[in-house]
C-alpha cells in the first residue's frame, strides 16, 4: 500500500508541476474558464437526473442572490448551504 | 505569516467548508477499508487529491492490487495538467505551488490572482493552498479516528463545493466555449465518466481564443 501511495503522490505532483513549470508555446485559449464551468456542473448535478436537481437549482439561485447582496464569496456559500439544508 | 499569505489563507474559508466533511468521509472510508489511521493520513498528507484518494482506497478495499488502483487514480488526476498552464499568466509554479494545486484551489486562484499585484500573488496562492491542505488533513484525521458523529456533516455541507464552483463559474457562463465544454463534461459525468469529461472540457477549452 505504501508503494502505491507514493506512486500516486509522485505521479499527481508531476502532473501538476511539469506542465506549469515548462514554458511552452501551448496556447490554452479558454481552458481555464472551460474547466471551471465543467467543475461546477459536475459537482452540482449528480447522476441520475432527479427532482433533487430542482433543490440544487433553488439553492444556487439563493446563493447567487446572496452574492449580489452581500458581495462576499464565503458568506454567499454559507447562505447557500443553510438554504440547501432547509429546502 | 506574510500579509498576502494571511489574506489568501482567510480567503480559503469557503473552500474549507467544502473540504472538511468530504475529508471526514474519506477518513471513515479508510477505516472501513481496514487501513490504519496512519496509512489513511499518509494518503491525504502526500497525495492531496480527493477523487483519486477515494478511488485508491475504495478499489483496494474491493481487492484491486494497490499499484493498479494508484494508476487508475492517476488517470483521474490528468485534468490537473491543465491547471498550471492556465494560471501561468499570473503565477509561475514552483514545487510547493504545484503540490497544493487541487481543483478548488485552481478555480479560486483563477478568480483572485489576476486582481492582485504581481508581488503578492505567490504568497496569496500559498495561503489559499495551505488553508485547503490543513482542512483536508484535519478532516481526514477526524474521520480516520472514527468520528462517526461527523458523518452528518458530509450531507449538511454537501452543497458547499457546488455553491463555490457556481460563484467562480458565474463570470464565464456567457462564454460559449466554456458552456460547450461544461455541457460535454456534464453529459460524461452523468454517464459515470467524470474524469474523462473534465479532461475533454480542458481540451475543448484549448480551441477557444483568449479574450
């Protein structure tokens, strides 16, 4: 098990480190925004599609309103969590 | 602690809220897989990549050879290869920065770093990463010590990361390339291929022009 953990740790580190370190000519275009949107959708909507998605959408709407009103990322997340638990 | 690092550390709290219960769940899973608390903690201390940690421990518990399980975990982490280059315009990555580069740290850094003076970015990023790392490892520790009472937190706090990612994604929701990539990732996620979907999303993003 120890060897497997070390292998995973080293491999993960290199996957993160080498592309960042190496100055390449690769133009990333919209990769950053694309990944952020993808991470959001994958984290918010779990399979299979269900009525629970409506609860998620309602809580996301509340999170959005909280962010507009409070102008604070952390507080908006907290408001969203509380409302999600209440819905 | 330097002021920008402290600011980054404090800015990490939405992320801490999301990480902690998931880390508790990981610790509990490790105990169910008959790993010792030290082995479970070693995974979180050295790997610091949630999905691949769950894959490693879960697969080993089902009888998969550990090295094969680690290889599959690495495939899940391939998406991380896009994160550093996407941050490169704002921050040059060293070993410590790379070690701390999770999905959530990346997304938060992409939002905050462009608005900071260049000389403050590294310390801010390290503060963000340190907050995330401490939260992940503290949660793992509590879970591995059998904090069953914290299981409920995993459900109550389950919305923290989606909410955080949503707010970070908001500025990009009119970006057609990002929406297309997100749609592809969502479809593959629903088909049980989340990691592949995220890698494809990154690849599709490459096709878009920088604004």
